[in-house]
């Protein structure tokens, strides 16, 4: 979890490779959409800041974070993308849904990274409260979408 020691939107711009020739997939959860919309906008803005073309950014919406894994797999099979960024927001409730969804999506994205030849990026907020999510979706701790975009660019560049 980010703290006041680490802002999700702070990074060294010079350390980020040029993304103008890269193709991105973004799969975004509709659950907690006021948060995930901010994550999506933050992701797209940062990709474009580093040269990505709008027509090379493919977006797929899924109902909830549990569906991110299947959405990411589908997107990677249907579009010629170099990385898929998964965006979601899971907020702890009164039941154990939180634990099941977080476990499933983190395991699912790990599996995709091991099964496919492109990177799948974990851009999922897992918070105790809506307030904590807002703080990390364009609030006082930055925007996890910015972090996810930078991670995707760096991971694509890693492959040469
Ligand atoms: C059901 C559910 C609950 C309780 N909470 C969240 C949440 O905080 N964040 C989220 O992205 N999705 C949630 N969902 C929906 C599940 O991810 C999934 O869409 C449904 O269980 C249907 O498979």
C-alpha cells in the first residue's frame, strides 16, 4: 500500500523509455467505477505523456475485478498488444468477498504473466475504505493508473 513516503504518480521521467511504437491493452473493472475511471484516465494520460498513440491503446471493460483475468486474456488474444494493464478497485466490506477477489485477481494475473509472452500489469487498488481508494486514484497519494502505465512501458522495454 502506498504511504506518504511513496506517491504513486512520482517518478523519474527520464528513466521511462519511449512508448511511441508500443501497443497497450487496458482492461478495467466497472465495479467502483468512480475510482476505476480515474485509474483509467491516469493510465491513458501517462501512456500518452511517454509517446503512446491513442489508436494503439485498446480498452476493454469488465463487470468486476474478479473478471479482470479473463478480460486480460481475451484482450491479449484478440488484439496485437505488447502489454495488458489490469485496473480495478476492491474495497473491504463486511463479508470475506474482499479476500476471495484479491486472492483470485492477484493469482490470475500472476498466472497470465507465466503463461503468455507479454507482461500483465497489476493496477488494482485493494483498500479498507473508499477514502483510501480516492487517495490513490488521483488524490493525495497520486494515481495508481500512472504507476501501472509506467510499469507497462518499462516491462515492454525490458524485452528489447
Ligand atoms: C461482488 C463484488 C464485491 C462485493 N466487491 C467488489 C469490489 O470491491 N471490487 C470489485 O472490483 N468487484 C467487486 N465485486 C464484484 C466481483 O469482482 C465480480 O464481478 C462478481 O463477483 C461476479 O463474478
